[in-house]
C-alpha cells in the first residue's frame, strides 16, 4: 500500500464522520450542564457576597480602630471629657519626686506612664457637679507635656509639666505634673496632687476687673480670716509678661495678673504644711503665664 | 457562566467535540467525556479570555481530557468505531467491508503516531480545522502547525504501511 501526501489527506478527510450525539442523551446532558452552571453561579455569588461582607467588615474594623487611635491620640482634651469626669489629670506620686518648677511638658493626657518617672495619670472619680460650669464658655485643654529643669531649694532637678490652655481667654500656662489632676468647677480650674491632700492651685478669670481692685478684696478677706497676712507686692515671676500682684496669708497665696481688661486669678492653698515643695512648684505656673 | 451561554455553546459545538473525541480515543463511547468537557468549561470560564473562539477553547479542553482518558484506557474499541461510519456507506457489502477495513487501518496507524503528530493529523487532517485554529488549540505557532503536519503525514504513511503488512 503506497500513498502520496494528497491521497493520504483525502483519506483522512474521509475518516470524518457525521456521527452525532444521541438527541435524548444530548438533552439530558444539556439539563445536567444547566444545573451545574446554576449551582456554580450561586456558589460564586455566595463566595462573592462573603468576600464583599468580610472586606466591608475589615474596612469598618480598620476605620473604628483608626478612629479610636486618632481619638485617643489627640493632644487636646475634648470638652466632653471634662464634663463627664471633672477630675482628669494626676501628676502621680510627686511627693516622692520633688522636682523643680521649670518644666514644660507636652503629653497625651490619657497616657499612664511617662518613661523615666513614676508619675501616672488616671482619671479620678466622676463628679458631674452641677456647679454651673459652662463648658462652651469656660474650658481647659491639656496640650501636652514636656520636661523642664527646675530648682528647688537650690537643687536642680528635672521635672515634667503639663501645658494647658484656658478657653475662651486663650491663656496658656504650665502646671507641674505634681498637680497632674484637675477639675473644672464653674469657671474655675483647680489643679491638685494625686490624692488632693497636699496642695492645690485654682485659676480663674475675673472679667473687666483690675488687679488693684481684686488685690484689695483679697486683702480684706485675708485680714478677716488670717492673723499673719503678708503685704500686697509684685511677684517674682520670671518671664511672665503681665503685671501682677501677690499676697500670702498662712497657707494661702494668690497671684493676680492683668491680661487686657481681665484679671487672671491664681489661688494657691496648701493643705499640708509639710508639703513645702508644692509652693515651689507654683512658681512654674506663674512664670509660664502667656 | 450563565445557563444560557453554556446551552448555546453546547448546541453549537457538542457534536464537533463528540467527533473529535471519537477520533482521538478511537471509540464512540465518549458521551461522558463530552459532558465533562462542558462541565470543565463552566468551571474554568473565568480563565476564558475570549482571545480564541469558544470552539478552539473547548477543543483544547477536550484534547486534554482525551489524553488523560487515553492514558487510563489503553484499548480501543474498533468495532464500535467502525459503526460510526456504517450509516454513510451506500455500496456493496464487499466494497463496504474493504472501505471499512481501510479506514480502520488508517485509524490504527494514527493511534500509533506520537502525540504531536496525532494531534495535528486529527485536527488538520480529519477535522479540517484551519492552521490558526489548530495553532490555538495546541498553543503552537502557525508555522509549527504546518511543519508538524507535514512531518506527521510522512510518519503516518510509514505507519499505514506497517499496519497494512501487519494485517
């Protein structure tokens, strides 16, 4: 048997049959395929739905985490926090950490620890005092924390201070973390030590007043309540740009600063006479008024 | 892949796929394989990019399945295969017998060819697909199809002789 190429191709073409699938078989196969396609499509739809839902959930979770992170990381204290928990900051165990009063500190008010020291800041008990605090008008934002070297009785020490801004007056000042907790009481902010047992500093603004008028009022008050009332004098307040007056009586002391038409009043009260350096730390506040 | 599309494809190409599988496996018992080809097409539809026609894509699926099937099933059912030609033969019983025998010898010779040659002989020679269609199915270049087909025919001639003398 011999072939040339053309013959072979012809023979190959003749191998082509007209064989077809059995029509009945074909129909049943078609049905089976349609069912398979249907199942496949619904499985695929379910898979896509699952992927879509899990992606959405993941994105939402990331959003919530990010929001929480940003929220907890923001530098200023939201007004609402002060409303719900009046007492917020705590300088920690500063009694065992007698630092000086020249530090400026910026830190997140929610942080618990500050490396290199034992101070901690924990929210105090809620005190929804209805003392008429108008948060929209009066509030104090903690802007952060920084370190400063201060001098206590001639010894230089590094301490931490919080930066605050009093609104709506825009008055900025620093408070040693020793007075790390503070509370808003009406239009007054009161900074105090962790257990509120040694000393506290109150700040508020008397609007449309002069330091002389207020000094006279304080003087009268002090003379009424105390035996050892000091003279009204100009404070030693470093780089504080405002003119001021101060007076002390027993365990109390006040500072008045004329800021435009208003007077910033700083009252210091020492509960425990043993807490000598508490008074020294007050110096940070009066030097830092801006 | 929706039901409508697979139905359209099945209507259009099921018989082509059936015949291709008959040539490739040398048996007419390939209905299950035909169905499997379309099931695979449904499952792999996402990978069908539309660069080639559905027909050549289905043929390439069928070819892969047929190769797997051929590995599993070494024996061809020649009697059933002959039956696929009977209905179109309208000649004397003697001629019919001779013709059938001749076709059978050619089939046997094709099955003895190496894989590449068998592919190209079935697709180009029997199915009469174009060079481009064959190239798409086998994922070859057009020139490779031409050259391999030419070589396959030469090899087939030798195989036909051997089969002839064997029988």
